[in-house]
C-alpha cells in the first residue's frame, strides 16, 4: 500500500521563526510538562510517547522533511493534540524558543553518528550545546539518550557529564533497559534482535 503524499509545506515554521519563546500554554491550549525530542526520525518514539502521555506537551525536531511531515500527519490523524513537529535544525532553533529552566525532559534517540572525522563537528552533542541544553532543563529535569554506536555513546556521555549533567549510576555508566521506556522505531528492531543499545538517563542537578 503506497504511503500518502507528504504535507505540502514545511511544518512548525510558525515556531521556528520566533526570536523569543512562545506562550506554550497558548500554543498547546493547555498547561503541563514541556518536553523536547532532538532528531525524532520516523516518529515512532514521539507518536507513542504522546499517545501514552497526553498530559505532556511534546516538541519534536527533525530536519528531514519526509520524516517531519509524515510524523505530523500521522499525529494529526491520531488526534494527538500534545505534539508539535519542527522541520528544522534543533541546534539553531532550540536556543531561541525555549526559556532557561523551561523543559522537563529532553530526548535524544539514535543521533546520526557522522562516521567521517571531518564531519564530527556536525554531531549534535558538542560541549557548548550540551551546556545550553542543561540550561534549558528545569532543576531535576531528565536527559534521555540512546544510541547503538558504542564509541559515540561514550563520547556523548562524557560531554554531557562534563557539562554538568548528573549520572545517577556513576560517571561513565550506561543505564539498563527499562520496560516502561517508549522505544523508537529503530530501537524496536534492536530489542527484537538483541543487539546492544547504549542508554543514559541523566539529570540536571536539583
């Protein structure tokens, strides 16, 4: 069965063009926890997370138009009023549209590993951006990271801990799988095959 056509216009532009944070209560039409996903990919995690947690206002960033527009279209068809999808690069928009201490959680699911050394600078978790993400979280807020690439996992965990995130299990320790976690489309394949996934559930100091 062929996939439906993509939505014709970029999604989330009314937010991506802002220079200051919006009124999120007005944007969603209700108050509640505000969470961010960086790189939502095919949307498996964002859609299921929003379905399970209707009280959470969830903003999903994905720069690839195919995935961003498809995720929003599927969310609309599911009636998910708590989902906003941004067809944009989070590194350039997140600093403008989220106030310091406004986010309850940040999710980073299987970011591009950028295999070539010349492309390392494109990786989303860099020291300065990690510090910015820490600032955007509320005290005690969660940073939920998952990847299947071990050396990238080690590097990202080190950068995040050096930026000030607290690892409840100890520095450099990855978290075990927890059944109540919402897997992404990609992670479901690894759970079925038994391939390793490196997880970290870090906190901003309270």
